[in-house]
C-alpha cells in the first residue's frame, strides 16, 4: 500500500490489538437481529443503543485478538445494557462466530486505512518541517 516503514511499524501492531470497526459493527447488527428474533426483547430506542455502542467501542479496544474474543468481552454489556437473557447471549456467540471472518476483514481494511491516513499526515508534517528549515 506504499506506507512508509516507520508508519507501518507503528500503526499495524497498534491497530492489530484494537478491534473497533468490524467487531463493533458486527456486534451491533447481531444484537439487533437477536432482539428482533427473540420474543420478550424489544428493539431499544437510541437512548439505550447509543450508550451501548459507546461502551462497546471502549470494550473493543481491550478485546482479545482470539477468534470470538470480541463477543466474549461484550457479553457483560449485552446482559446489563440490553438485558439479554442467557439464551440470547448463547445465540449472540453462535451468530458472531459464524461470521467472525467478515468482521476481521473489516478490521484489517480499517487498519490499512488508518495506516494510509497516518502516512499522509506524517508526510505533510515532514514537508512542512522541510519548508520551515529552508525559509529559516
């Protein structure tokens, strides 16, 4: 992707341990699907979903990089915020594991975009510093 080596050495290990975009999108859509399929669970309003999504984002920073680690880290939030009973939590685990590779692909693509963005930002900083040295 033509990312400079220092940026790649910084961005890729950091991004590989933070599972934000793919895992968060997957968990929110799976949770919504489970709520729609399960009798007794209402699809919550934005006043409930927004704090859930924000807490999920924080949790995904610390989610383990093992397959299914994100859903295991999110079980407490699903139970406490969205009031999932045990059967719904089990269904969430099954749904998440069935499509975990798609979430991983989204995470990797997002990591590449972050590396490209960082590389562009760093090259602009270097150009600005070079111009300042030439003028000074």
